[in-house]
C-alpha cells in the first residue's frame, strides 16, 4: 500500500507534457532575436524567412510523413492560412516593425501576445476567463515590460508605425494560436507544423526572389550559415512543433502566457554575453514567472 501511494504521489507530480514542450519552445525562441540580428548583415529579411521555412520543412517532413503528411496538404487552404498567419505574417511584420521602432518599444508591444491570444480564445474558442487567469496574464505582461525595461519613447511617426507593425504581428500570432488549437484535435502537431512551413515557403518565395533581384543577394559564410540553420531547424521546425504539441494539453490562452518567458531568456543570454542586469530586471523576471504560474494553475487533463 505504501509503495502504491508513493507511486501515485510521484505520478501526480509529473510535469505536464504541454508545459515541458512550451518551455523548450520558449528557450529556442529566446535566442532568435540575437541570431536574426547577426544574420541580417549578410542576408535580407525575406530571404532569411524563405530559408527558415525551407529548412524547417526539410527537417520536419520525414517525421511528419509517418504521421500523415502528404504533399497536397501544403497547398490546402487551411495550411496556407496557418502558414501565412503564424509564420509569414507574424515574423515578417515583427522584422519590418523593428526597423522603425526601438527594441524596448517592440518588446513591450510583443508582451501583449498572451492578452491577444486570450481575447482570441475567448471569442473564437469560447474559453473561459476567470479572475486568477486574468491576473496571471496581467502580471506576465507587466513582468515582461520590467525585464526589457521597455518604454515607449517619443520617436514620432516612425515609432508609431513600427509599434503598429509589431502589434499587427502579435494579432497574427493570436489568430495562429487559435487555429493551432482547433487543428490539434484532428491533425498531429508535427504534421500541421510541417505543412504550414511548406505553405509559408511557397507564400514568401516571390517576395524573397524580388528582394534578391533588387540587389539584396545573400552572402553565405560560416556565421550566416550557422545562424540560418538555427533559425530554420530550431526556431521554425523544433520550436513551432513543440508549440503545436503543447496545444494538445493546454488552452491556447494558457500556452500564450508562456511567450513572456522569451524576454526573460533574452536577458539570460545577454548575461552570458557579458552584460549586467539591474535589480528591476531581476524583479521583472520574477513577476513573469509568477504570472505564468497563476495562468497555468488550473489543472488540464491530457487527452485520452
């Protein structure tokens, strides 16, 4: 009896697979801004996106094929829309927006992603919002703002344009999260991720080709190749697959709250690169963790 009780106790303490998948995805995404910034010196933004999507599809396709992926799925409307909102539109708007606004302002806007995801989930998925989850999302947004020390500056029209573009990218992400939750009940996460990556590659290809014809030809060296491989195989293939897997175990709004771990991870990477961190940033990291914990307090049963 004692052995059985101990076994049950250990079983009850197991980490939710959805949470584990999210932490892995956020860890990868936390490094994308540093890597993208480094690669932009050698490769244009739309060429980066095309290479990311092609590599992601190449990495995921062999595994997704066993789970049901077929070539025709890449051009099906549902996956074209999935790839357009979550990969092409979300990433392109973020990248272009950062050319007009400051990183701090952009980080503050991106920190609204959980709230946007929650609103989209309540509207389209009829998810329920209670006081605890609302407070948790509010805390996670506040914490992300403290971590990045983001504050809107007086950058005029260009600053406003950049912030609006980044926020449009956040809206695209919210729609992507809702789509992913709906697809998770009928399509394996690795299949939907691979199909949407293939669709995204088709959609961004004409823009990337136009960029290269305009004179922005990619320059490949050891650093840019390593960066592109990380962005394609890591940020697009592995991280997006982990995100879609997590939606089998968690509400879209709960999963969305974990996005605010990305700026925290960014600070950790900055520390590893020799930067110092202020007490306010440490406080912000603690507030983000508290917000994520509050948002995820509700027990979520894994699917049968």
